[in-house]
C-alpha cells in the first residue's frame, strides 16, 4: 500500500470532472429517491430530481449522490427490483441533462451495474464491500472511483478508531487486488453507521488519524442523529408536537460545525443535504485551513 504523504493525494477523474485533492474541499450533494429518507427530503419524480440537481449544482455541488434505499437505522431493506425502479430512470435522465458527475449510493452489485450503464460515474458503497465484494471488480471494469465506508452495524465495537482503520485497510486491499487504481479509492469512516453517539463524536475528533491510509476522506455527517442528540433535537423529544418537523431540518447549524471541524481534521469531500449553506462553510474553512 502506498505510503501517505500530506498534500500528495493526487487526483481522481470522475465523469467530466477531476477532483484535485488537497486544493479545496469538494461538495457532494444528496438526492434521495426513496420515500422514507431519514432527513425528509425524498424525491420520487424524475423531473423533480433533475430540477433539484440543477439547483444543487448552482449552489456549489461538485458531485451528486443518488440513493434509492433509506440508510436510517431500523429501515426496511428494499428489493433489488424496487431499488432499480427508483434509481436507474433518474440516473439515466440526469446523465442526459446535467454535466455534474453522478454517484450511485448502493451496496448492491446489480443496482450499481445498471446505474453505471445509465450514466453514473462513481460507486458509493456504505458497506465497504462487506455485502457485495464484486463491487470491487465492477469499479475496476468500469474505471470509476469507489467510496469505501466503514460500517459497524453488523459488528459493534468499543475501540472505534482502530476498528474503522482496520476495516478500511481491509476494503482498500480488496479493491486494489480487484484492479481498482489507487487514485480511484475514497474512504469514509461511516458516521452514524453502527456507532454510538459518543463514537460518532470520537470519529470526528480523531478524523486526522485516517490520513495514515493515504486516500481522500469523505465525511458524511450531514443531519445525522448524533447532531440531534447533542442539540436535544431527537425525534422522541419532538414527537409530542402537533406538526412534526423532520429533525434533519433543525440540524443545519450542528451540521455546519461538523463540516468545519471535519475539514480542519482532514476531510477532503463532504456529503451534505444543504448544499448552499455547506458550500459556504467549506469555502470559509478552506480559507482558514488550506489558505485558498
């Protein structure tokens, strides 16, 4: 495995774009094409998705992440056929109408395959090859970047950072063996996936330790439950209100804090729902941290 050198992460081609790591923080906007999104922002119409993506691109999104299955804890799994029905037509339409690169948020091989054939440019695997190891071969075959997330939902642990680093090392080795180029690998510590609220905070506090892996770090803290936990905005505490507001709507400031601190501690790309606001946070943080 290549040795990490600060500021030497290279670049990653993605669609018509090239991510030059270290120069600035890149923004990944979220499009959920599932009706039960944890953040209450699900889209079910392809035309609506195109309009939303164009808006996110104008607000500063460098790439769009499209997911057809809710990843909130306790959510029911979606069949492959249903996920294909939700995702592929939207990707196909977006690929024809927008120039921003598209990422498909899935851990299912067939969904990823058809999404890439429809025009997606990146695979975002929330299970880091734990569910479908063949995603590594698909990424190599298609020549696309792959995001490897560390997910502890099947294996909770007490000492979180060593577990995350070990898990990501395993996934990186798998994709390299499959033929994925080093520059096409992005890592994600998996905020909110099988970690306690205290562990989510610890991962953010110790994010810079992931630099030992030598790959750009994606941070996906946007609107996550640990923000509501810290700010006393959990659904349980709010459910007695007559008009229930999805708690994600109340986590903007908390998300901004995680993004700013995450950038200071090594994040290279951030996955966010509130693109306009977080793009500004990134720009200000980059001015301080990177001098750009």
